[in-house]
C-alpha cells in the first residue's frame, strides 16, 4: 500500500474500486459524492501529523496509519461487505424521512385572520455530529474526537 498524504487523494484512489463505504465503528454509510465532500472538508480542517498517512486497501477500505501500515486504523470499509447493515441503515433513514414529512404541516391558504398571526417555528431535532476526520460520533460540546483525537472546531 502506498502512503497517501491527504484524505481526498485516498478517497479518489478508493473510488476506483468502491462507490460506497461503511463508516467504521458506526452504523452509518457514506456514498461516493458525500465521501469526496467529507474528505475535502477533513483535509481543509485537520492536518495529520508527519508520522501519519492514509492507506487504501485493494478492496477500497480507507485507513489512517501511524508510522507503519500494520498500525492502521480503518476509517471507511467497503459497503458491499455489510449488506444487512446497509439495508437496515437505508430503511431507517427512509422511515425517519417519512416520519418527518408527516410531522411537517401542510402549506394551505389560511383565512385572512389566521394569516395575520405569526407562525411558530417547529423546533429542529438535534442532529448527531460526526468527526470529519474519522467519522466517529461526537458528544455534544466535545473539543476532541474520542476516537482519533483530532481537535473539533
């Protein structure tokens, strides 16, 4: 495996053999377009140490190594290796989208006296946040990623 100095290059190499990944140690999956966006953001926001480098397996897994390849922490794994978890992830996402759609009030014309009243904003649920470097879930208010240690901005 070659040493790769940035996440975007690793994602471009991995995209030759893989078009979707499972984020390691989570139940989440990331498609190709989102991977490129996440990789570009990770490179922009976080610099890796000189002793660290990215690697890409022949199957398209992306990892972050420290000094030696055998010390690789795999960050993204080929989605095809997790068919049941992938199916469950997308079914859950579809159900959540349908549920949110049902909770959103329909836009209808109101009588004039109701139109004069200001509408109250629906509170947005807190969306979980993930580390842009390794994809691990982050606790609210966290300053560093609990998995890779990168400072959260």
